[in-house]
C-alpha cells in the first residue's frame, strides 16, 4: 500500500468517527434538552475569558457544567464519553502523524499492505451479525421478514462462497433499514475467512472505472473489481447515472456472474426502479441470478434520535 492511500484511509476514519460523535451529540440534544443548553454555555466560556471575566470563576463554572452534564448522561443511561469521537488509533487520533513523524499505525498499514482489502476501512468493522438488533422492527410480519433476512445473510457469509447458488444478493429498501449494517457484517465475516472483499459505493466504482478509461488510473484498479472474491456495491442508484455508468456497472456485474464471482448490491430501488434507470439487461440479471431481499421497517437512525427503545 502506498503512503497516500494509507493516509487517505486514516483520514476517512477520522472523519467518520467525528461524524458519528456529532450524530450522537444531536441524539443527546434531542433527548436531553438541558445537555444542549450546557453545551452552548460551555462553548461560550473561552470567549468570556477574552472579555475580562475571571479565569478562576470561568474554570469552576465549566467544571460544574461538565459535572452536571455527566450526571444527566449517566441518569439517562449513557456513558460519559458517549459523544466523544472514538478514534481507532489513540496515538494520532487517526490523523496519521504524531507531531512531524508518521504514526506507527500508518507504518503498520504500509507493512501489511492488505489493509484496503479487508473492506473495513470505512468505519464498518463494528457492524456484525451479533450487533444487528431486531428490536427496531415492529413485531409481527416486519420482524419476521428481517429475521429471515438476517439468517439468510449469516448463512451466505458463513458458507461463502458455496452456501448459496445465487451469484449474489440484492438488498433493497429505504434508508436506515439496516442494509449497510448487514452488508458490512457479511463483508467482515467473509473477509475473516480469508477471501478478498471490496466494499465500495456505486459512485466510487464508477469514478474509478472512469479514471481507468481516461488513463488517470492504472488498469489494475479495474481488475481488482473483477477479481475480488466478493464485491459489495453499496447504494446503487444514488450515483450520478449516465449511459457510461449504466454500461460500466452492468458489464462488471455480468463479468462477475460469468466468472462465478459473488456480488452483493444494496439499493433504494426495487426491480421496477432498476428496470427504469438501468434497463432490461441489469433487471433480468437481478431477477435471474440474485437472491432479492426486501428490507422493511422504519428508519432506525430516526427511531434512535426520537428516543424509541434503545
Ligand atoms: Zn496512529
């Protein structure tokens, strides 16, 4: 792996950790309004020292606010560091450097070289079958359907590559229904078994194929999509759809089917959406070669924010 790639992956992780912390903070603010007030007060404290308030007083005020915040969090069942970013590397906070020196986490990535293929480079490593909770799905048909999907995915991953005759899985359903979680869980499991897995959004794949087409990237960048044991195409339909993207993605999927390689696609589009946006060829591939799993329920992220059962 090249240094630039390692640094890019680290930076993505850092951004993901910070975004997650932001989301968690919004959740706290929605659920405990006083925490929002406290955060606003804390934010203003450094400014107040500039306009001449006593540092002593401000320090003790800030301490009291922080204590109150911790008490509120604990009373509502949250850890005190609930909305603190969780960086993978505590040495460099996923910045890649300690002072002017490269951090040892980057050196380790350069040494192993196969980090990228672990597919876990995008904050997905904690998404496992065990951490997938069915409690966000309404009891009855909804939960039964998701139970069946969960068990299907588990079998697919544990028995990879032969457990399932289908060339792949096609996940569809609205945002926040667990598609990313389960694709990541499959990726983690398959990757741990030693298979090469690539997990990328449809947009990233199209961009890379485009770069290869115009000689801005090496042809090996295209080959990796063709050769990996499992390719996960996330968010098909969210990319900028052009005649080129349609033909590039369809050809890639076709080639993988012909070569007996497995592919998982997740999308907000149902069959008709695929037919409408990508045409007959991809539509018939999905029907013929993929096991189609429809995700149901209500947006889990919204449920968490609104304070449903957690
Ligand atoms: Zn580090």
